[in-house]
């Protein structure tokens, strides 16, 4: 390259950077907001949480430059309820979305038409849109199939993704046939086909959305279906994790790698645009590690890692509800590790609190900023609840009482743990501290007894519990 061309290139870069800063000033001090919601990524599937076989350099960099939550929870151990809690800031059981949404028999089934987030529940894009944000979603919705429950009807100006809970990474159809994994992708409300690997496609669409307008602050909900079943990934990613000998773990690691690459591309995009300082980037998984795996000759082969935590996706043990959770906002938050329990329910109240958006919604989440900026040294939550089917849990301080159908083998399947002393939930203390169990059960019953059942949940929920 000649000196003349070199100096010309430098001047172009400086000019673009200046223009981006000018546009950023024009749109005011409102931060851009990006929520990256991974699917079925376990607590131990990221390097910053101690994973030593999967490389996640971009997620790790996000963590090192932001707030790492060592006790970051989601409000449910499966996909749809967790997403409902995230976007509403409310325990999703309060509006009858305690289970995954039904798409059985769609579109003829009345149950499927009714399942999903109720129209009257206000969610993040609706609130932010009224405050001057352009709102976009890319990826997995899983909060209702009926048109009144789809992203464009719930506040998103732009939607590119699929509506149901699982999708092929390589193929889709234009109609909703028998194979749900091939149901259409949608460009807003129009069915569309795609070409390529879906994780990469979602990354590309997210970047296109970020770059589509620099005069208005944006809210982007990037809801990857990675690393959810089906276990599909291009060979190029498999080759990059060839050091992993276990076939299941290697395939899963390759899918994580594609996701991590996408996170890096998104972050680099906002950096190039000069928006990094005042863009809130939140990375979180919708629930803990999936237990499922493909058959291999090695019985010790596995896919996702809980990082030693007990339980899996679907449980109320820590492995099902504690997840990777990061918030990065350079303009307001210094890098730190935060060790008190927080929830995905806190994300929306935190955003609204910082934007000074007033609403009469009674959130179950709280504004985390005073805690993260050390203005408030108390724990954000005195109590956290979980309920899915017959499984439930309550955490108060370090005490946790839980019931899991696939848990303890005793007649009374309830288990009591002190998470400060036993983070891996190995010692059931219910016989040693029966009064603690009674107190927690009573508190939980009072909360749980006011909840409606999900209309599309087939099995009856047993609310007859043992309180003494």
C-alpha cells in the first residue's frame, strides 16, 4: 500500500468514527440495549465460569469487561416460561405461563391458539417503543403462535425468526406441516426461507438491524436457538474443537463456538459504530444444561455442563436454573463480580429504572443498578420462587427448599439445602432443620396458592404439600 492510499484509508476511518459519534450525540443519551438470550447453555459451558474444554473468548471478554453474576438465576428451567419472565419482569406463573407453550395441532387446536403470553401483559418492547426506541427481535420466540401473540403484535417493529420452540439449523418450509422443526421462519409476519447455518444467519440479521439506523436508540432481543436440540453444526466448527474426544461434548462445543463467534461479531459491530460505551449488552441463557444427548459407545459422554451444579434443564436444582449471566455497560458499570442472587426478572425493571420510565406494573424483578453501583449493599431479593408442573423451589437467603420429581427417592421428595455451605446440593438437611423447612414451605404455599394453572398444561398440578 502506498503512503497516499494509507493516509486516505486512515482519514476515512477517522471520518466514519466522527460521524458515528455525532449521530450518537444526536440520538441523545439513551443507551442502546442488546439482550442476547442463549438457549440451553449450562453454567459450566463458558470459559469464565471455569470451563476448560470449550473456548468462549468473546463471551469471556464480555464478562471480563462487565458484571459477572455468580448466582444469576432464571425464573424457569425451560424455555418459554423463562422468556416470559425475562420480557415481562413478572413471575410468569402470575399470568398462567408456567409451562412451555403448546403448538400441538396448530392451527386447528383451540389450546394452541390460546397458549402463549396473554395480550394484556405488557412486555419490554412495548414499553421501550413508547419511549422512542426502535425495537427488533431476531431468533426464537416461543411465546405464542396466534397472530395476537406474535412479536410484531407485542411491540417489536422488526422480527426475523421462528415462533415455536425448536428448529432445524439448516432447513425450513413455508407452511406449518407435521415436522415442527421445519416450520417457517418469519420476516415480520411473512413466512420466509433461509440459506446457511441458522446461528450464523441470526447473527447476520442482528448486525443488519443494528446498522439499519443510527439516528434512533434501539432495543434488540437476539434470541438464539443455539445451543438447543437438534444437535447440528457445520464441520468447520467441529474441526476447531477437535481436541475434545467425547463425540457428544465435541458437537455441543462446536455449537457453542458458533454462538460465541456471533456474540463477538455483534459486540465488534457496536464498537466499530462508536456505540460501545453507551450500549447495554446483556448475555444470559434461558435455562440450565439439557440432559439429552445422542447415543454413543461411551456411557460417560455428555453434552452441556452444569459446572458441577446438581440437576438439569427442567429441574429446580441449581443446574436447571442457574446460568451464565453478564451485564456490560461501560458508561455506567465498572467490571466486577457480583455474588448475590439475581434473576432474569430484574432485567426489565433495571432498564426502565435507568431510563426513568414510569409504569404501574407491579414487577417481581428489581432495579439492580443501585446494587451494582454499590449504593445498596443489601441483597436484591429476600426470596426467589420457582414452580414448573409439580417441581418447585424457594430460596430465602442461603436456604433453599425444593421438590423435584426426578430428585430424591424418599417418600417426602422435598430437600433442604444451605447453598452457602453446600452449593452443589449434596446434603439434604430437612431432617436436621425441620422448622426451617416448615417456614419455607408455608411461605411458598402462600405464594403458590394464588397462582392460576396454565390452560394448556395437560397434567394436573399437585398443590397438596406437606407443611409440618
